[in-house]
C-alpha cells in the first residue's frame, strides 16, 4: 500500500471509523469482524482496495468475505464507498467446477 493510500485511510475521523465498523458488522453479521487491506491502487480521487474480512457469525460459524471496496476521496475525506464483497466458499471446487456450474443448465440429464 502506498503512503498516499495509507494517509487517506488514516484520515478517517473516529466517528467515520466507528460508523464504518458498525455498518460492516450490521451488513456482514459477524460479531468479531476484522478486515485487512491486501492491495490498493489510486487513480486521482478514486482509491481501489482489495479486502479480506473475517469474523464469527452469530450462529458460531466462521465468516469470510473477500472483494473490492472503491473509495472516492476529496482531499483527506472519504466521500463515497462502493462495496463489492462476496462470501468465500472453500467447498465449491476448483475454477473448472465453478465454470461448469455456471454454463451447464440445471436440467441437464
């Protein structure tokens, strides 16, 4: 992560960070949600970040989501965020199995 990206993310005021944490817990229903930025890129006022979010669901099952969050910034302020995160399914097979499932009709005999 570049120094500029770190500065942008570090610029979150406490209230913004608390709001983001509350939104994330509510949206992802994990009691101990922790996020890690794996990679990032900046293009003008747009910061792309790759995330991994882990925690525990209310029923005790593990929670794991990965994806991208795109931030729009104005100076040191985050003015918008778009989340593109999906649950990770480790039991779904490899890439070939996933593609086969997408392109093969359910009614195939």
